C-alpha cells in the first residue's frame, strides 16, 4: 500500500475529488489523524479535518502514479 498527500481547499473540491475517485478502478482510502474513510464517500470526507492535508492510501502499488495524475491539482508536492 502506498500513500501521498492531497489538499482540499473548497467544498466543491470534495465533489470533484469523489467524481475522480469513482472513475478510478481500485480501492482508495483517505486518512486524517486516526480516521480512515472510503475515498468515494462524500459524508466520510466531510467528517475529516480538511484544514490540513489528507493522506490518500492506494491499495494497488502499481496505480499510484496513475491516480496522482488523475487527481492533479489536489496533490501536495
């Protein structure tokens, strides 16, 4: 399992993020502190502390770069 950080700045970003993750074929979790939610769950994402970067956990190691390019502007350098 690999992970990388993303930043969600606006409410509309949550909807764009979920739409991008729905198009992705593998399982993705979002982590903030001790909390882990499904990346396709709008309510789950809103339950996280979005003031700080959120970790994206990708369960298929070979798809990390594909997912990073899909999420584009959200990825924190």
